[in-house]
C-alpha cells in the first residue's frame, strides 16, 4: 500500500524535478508500474479491500475442518491442538490447500461460535 507522502513525493519528483519513472522507482524502491499508476491518476491514496476471500480448495473440506475444530474446542485447554496441528491433520486426510485458508476459516468459525454463545447468555426480555 502506497501512503500519501509517497504519492506526493512521486509527483514532485516527476512534475517539478523532471525525473524519469525509472529514476523515481529506483530512488523510492517501488515498482515502475506503481509510479505510472500514481502519475496517471488523481487519487491521493490507493487501497484494495477484498469483500470475500475465496477458498476454492477448502470448500470441499469444510465439513472435516468443522469436525476437527469442534472436537478440538471440546477438549481441555492443555490438550487442545494448535491451528497448525489441525492443518496437518487436514493434510493427512488429503487436503492440498494452504494454511492461510484454514487459519481464516478457523478464525471465522471461532467468531461465529462466540457470537452464538453470547446470544445464549443475553437476558431474556420479560
């Protein structure tokens, strides 16, 4: 992600000092494509927020992962597996995807579980 100061510096270097794109990229240690993007646009900040993280390899394994996470959550704290161990168990079952997808899925699973637990603890309206 390019910050506002970098965008300003790129534009000053090019428009005021007359430096080439290649020189700017070399001096600021950013790619030439990024320098071109900054010079062509009127934006003051660039960011990309992904709405939904795709998990194409994990979709077929979500039932197994749910089972592993549920059995792990039911264990006492000292006996629980770390997420990397759960990932290795899933790999033994045949999963070929990456750890990051499993980590994101487990985080989402944990949040949903916590949300359901909190709903049960709310005082009922009379």
